[in-house]
């Protein structure tokens, strides 16, 4: 998964919610299940971005300490 993926980006990774254009009689998942899957993917992306920001901030602080 790309840590800098934009919210509307289509290629989010293997874990992205699958879109299927099937009638409700065939579709096994309920609306709530699909929404939960979508929210889980969004939460994972937010966590990755947060982690990347923390890492960059730490690197910046270490770099500033070395310069002094």
C-alpha cells in the first residue's frame, strides 16, 4: 500500500474494497459489511500516513541535533 495515496486514488493495494456490480440476490455481503471493509482500509491508510509523518519528524529532529 502506498503511504502517500490520495483518498480518491483507485489503486490502494491488495486490501482495497472490491467493487462488484451484482444484484443484491447474488451479493453475499450486506451494505454494513461493505462499509466496514471500506472504513478499515481508510483507517489503515491513515495509520500508514501517521507513521510516515512521525518517522520523517524523528529523522528531521536527529538531523537538526547533528548540525548543532
